[in-house]
């Protein structure tokens, strides 16, 4: 009996953990399906213009990436269901073994009871005791034996019911696995179609190599110019706060600064919100991530993103991600208007803005609107570029912003 109870506990406990994991994967899957649906809408919007553009290719590639993540999530779900099936099958096997033991034991008891089935047999058993105490012990034993026999019969009934339930669960799990496999195959077919679309777009855009290279060179030049402006402004901020402490800023000390107690508290508060900062727009999807990327069309050509590009809706408001003070408002031929905000030793940059409604020296609060996103009329694309700096060192904004 003890073995049966232990068996039930050991085999039931892992189910809770697996169920939790399945719930997490289902949430991830739902989010990816929503993202793919949104990306499809964006792709449909860009394909209204029959001319193939880099933006169309980017939309296809983002969709492919989301689809690949979805297929991987299906793999993880199937793997977890396989674990469920293994656990349930093991549980069924163990229950069968325990059930056979209980039935064998119960059969012995029934046979014994049959041999000593009359009241006369029980009385002989009691009165054949050598002492009064032994007779009392035999009376108690007889009562306990009858109680145990009834309990064993009830336990067998429970075990049979549990075994039947486990068998039903196993059938359900196998059905769920089959559904997941079919859905996964459907997503793989969709992925194959998208990869063909990508190849076709790359082939078309390859014919525009010179134009694309010129655009990359121009964007890189303006990016470097804007970065230089931002770095110079940050260095001035560092120099300004370093003077009261009697330290002279040097070329090697541009990434750190001596902070006032108020600025130190703001900086500490900003740092403690890593992974919790709100997005600079209410609605948006990541268009390009931080870091170095291979160009989608040109071979052996890479582009570097010092921040995060977020695709949003036309006319979207752009918000400060944290409390701070506006250092400067800049203009750039490629990135249009940009706002630099200081948060202690941290700085945030918001560029590709069509309009700005803050000025240098303004105090801003978390989620305060600082401007509107710019829309490229040529391809009907609205994006916002955000950068996070610690002193003069770039940070990956994706690690700082709240996960969607």
C-alpha cells in the first residue's frame, strides 16, 4: 500500500511543472502568431507599391524570423508532450504492477477468509490461545484483518479507476501531439513560401546595387556625424559635472562622471529599471535590432545599428522612457530630428522624429510625449530610432526595454 501511495506522489508531482511550461510556451506561441499577423499586415501595406523595396524585404525577413521562432516553439511543445506521454506511460506501467500485487495479496486474503469463513473457525482461533492476553490480541487481529481486507478491496477499485483515467489522459496527449505536428507542418510550408519570396526580392534588389550602396554610404556618414554630435554633448555634460569636484576631464575619462546626490539617485533608479523601461511608442514592433548585421542584398557588406529601430503607426507619439532632463535637440538629413535626454550617468537618444515639443533644459517624466515619429513617404514606413548610452558607451536597448 505504501508503495502505491509513493508511486502516485512521485508520478503526479512532475505534471505540475510540465503544465506550467506548457502554459508558458502557449503564451509564447500566441505572441508569435500575433506578431506574424501584424507583420503580414505591414507586408501587405508595403506591397501596395508594386515596386520591390528594401522595406518589403525587411518585412519578409522579420516574418521569416518570427515564423522560425514559432516552429521552434512547436518543437518545444512537442518535446514537452513527449515527456508527458513518457510520464503517463510510466505511471500506467507502475500502477499495473502495483495493481497486480494488490490483487495477488487480496486473492490470498480471500482464500484464507474462505478457509476460515465460519464464526466457529474464528472462535476456535481465539480460544486456542495460550493465555488471556493472547486471546485479546487474536480478537484485535481478526478485527484489523477484516478492516484491512475491506480497505484493500477499496484500494483496488481506486487503482482500477485511476488506471483507466491515466489511459484516457494518454490518448488525449497523443491527440494533442498529432495536432501540434500538423500545425508545425503547416508553418513549415508557410516558411518555405516566405523564403521563396525573400529569394525573389533579393534577386530583384540586386539589380539596384549601386543605388543601395550609395544609400548605405550616405546613411553611415550621417550616422557618424550624429554620433559625433551626441558624444561631444555627453563629454560636455561630463566636463560640467566634473568641475565642481576639482577633477579635470581627460580623454580617458569620457565614459564616467562625478554625480551630484540627485543625479546619482536618478542614475541608480534608471539602472535598477533594466528590462522594465517602457517603449518609446505605445504600439510598435522591432524593425532592426542592436549590433552589426549582414546586408540582406549585398554580399560581404555589413551595417551597424547603435540602437533599436521600432516600426510604429503613422503620426505616433514618441515618449521619454524615463525621468530626465533634455540636453539638446538635434537635426540630421537622414535621422531628421533627434532628442538627447540625460538620466544621471545614462543618456537616451530618440531620432527619426518629424516634430519635437521639448527644448534643451526641459525636465521630462516617464512616458512624457517629446515628439512625433517621422514617416518616409516614399515607402510609407514609420520608424523611431532609440539609443541608450552609459556615459559615451552604447548599450543594447532591447535589454533595457520591457519585453512585449
